[in-house]
C-alpha cells in the first residue's frame, strides 16, 4: 500500500548517549459507537474495535484517557467522493465516531477529504485537527486546507479561504490555546499556518526556501513558544526560537536522502525526529535522529528493509518509534524502543499481528502505555480496515 493511501526540548538526560550508539554512518449530530465487546489482545497489546469498516487512521492525540483521546483519518470507499474525514473519541470502553462537517463546492464532480494530523487537545472542549480537501470543479483540480475544531459538542470547520488554494495541512502542534502551528503545503510549496487565538494565517518563512519541490512539512512539535520544530521530506528541518524560523542542518547519511515523517519533544528525553532514509537502491530503511549538543545525531536502530518510522511516543522509560514494513510480500506494523543512555541499544518491539502498519502513536499521560493507530487487513485492492491498539504495560518489556 502506498503512502498516499496509508497515509530542542530542554531534556535532562538526552545527551548521555555514547558515540557507539550515535553514528552518522549507521544504517455534531450525534455519535456512532463501535460494537461493544471484549477487545482482542496480541502479545502485550489490546486491539480495540472501530466503527468504520474501511478507513485509514493517520493521527492520534490527547492524554490517552477516556474522553480525552482522539483518533483521526479518513474513510475509504470505491468511486467518486471515496475519501471522507473521520474523528473517533475513546470513551474508556469503545471508540465513538463524531461527524466532521466539510464545506464543498456544489459544482464539484468529485471531492476527496482527509484529516491528516495528530489531534491537538488543549482540553475536552478545545481540540484541533487539520487535513486537506481535493475537488474537481469544471475539470480543474483544487486542493484546499481543512481545519476542524471540537468545542466539546461538535466539530466546526474553519473556512478554507483562510489559506490560499493549492494548500493542504499534514501536521499540527499546540503550544497554548493562542499559539498553534500547523504544517504542510501552502500555495503549492512547503509552508506553515499559525493560530493566534483569533485567526489562522499562512506563514512561509525564508527557512523553507530552496527545498526539494516535492517537500512538505510532515511533522511539528514544541516544548514551548520559543522551541518549535518542523520536519519533512526531503531534508526539511527548521526550528523556531520565538522570533524567527531557521534551517537546521541534517547529518550526512552517506548520500542517502532523509525523509523525516515526524518530530517529538519531551522535557525528559529531548527532541527526536523519525522517518526513513533511502539510497540509490530505492529501499527505505528506518531513520531516527536525536537533538544533542546543538546538532542532529543519527541513532543506530536495527536494520530493516522497506521500513519507515511514522511517529515517536514518550513513555516513562523512554522514546518509542512506530511505523511499518511495506515490502512486495510483507505489510506489517513495526516498533522500536530508542536508547536513552550509553549502555542501551535500540530494541524491536513486538507489534500486533492484526496491523498492516502504524501511522501515529501517543503515550498515555501516566507514561505507562501507548496508543497506536493505522491500518489493519486489506479488504479490497483499494480499501483497508482501520486499526487501533493500546499497549498493556510497556510493549518493550521494561
């Protein structure tokens, strides 16, 4: 399954990694609920039933607790208008689906809409999520950003005209209720959008100039108003210090391209960016970067072909990266516990066999378990079952 269908924190201990572990050459009208009943378990994971029969979950956010955890993405069906946004809320025993309104052009022959980011939950009555809407009107393709807000009762759409046409959003992070950053494509080029508590506005800093034309901002994370990171393909890495955005060089990968998918910050374990690297053989291999001593460092992870990380979650024992293996004969979830000290090595996490790929992850507020979302079994050549699971204890065995 292709990716379209799947789709500097102030750490206290993060720079204790030994050089042997860090090496640049190492490869709102009501809610529909899921059917009640016991969730399945798989090697340390609780797999939870989901309402939509065919969907791709690409975001998960919140505290991990009941009524404070959201999973987002898009439902999939064959034919016109085949992609539609979905937002699910965990009530402690089941996922409930909440209607997501989308304003469309009445003259559109086809409309495809997705929620692409992790939800940013500031409170139970203040949740944001972003995505994109693609329409064909009079034979012309128009892509617009989608911005949705949950007020505690229903989702409300921000008019797409707040950003220019040919825009789409794929990442989101809330510093505070009046300081929220989103990233993706603005007017056909890598760009950002910012919420100041009153309105959304496009932001395209000079730091995003000169990038590969197919780049976009795929991940954003912050530890405060003066420490915001944004990453993406190919080689996109910028940082905001509260005054301006600046490019941050990536380490030499011996000629490989760096396709960063996400970034996460944690006050204890620091800032990590994850994705994959690809060389002349066009084979994807997982990539984990750690911000240490004023530079990105490559952290050694187990070698795995046709594999990429999609996100990072911070448990009480350390960061864990999740993604998938997607080869010609294999589609499976993939996870790795990343090292936090000089005596540690990255270790593979046993993942649920029911999942064909993990797109997003978030740790519960207590740091003792992780929610992961993505895709399950392939239903038809173009449709797939959604997937969500919660680790039972620590999936890495710590």
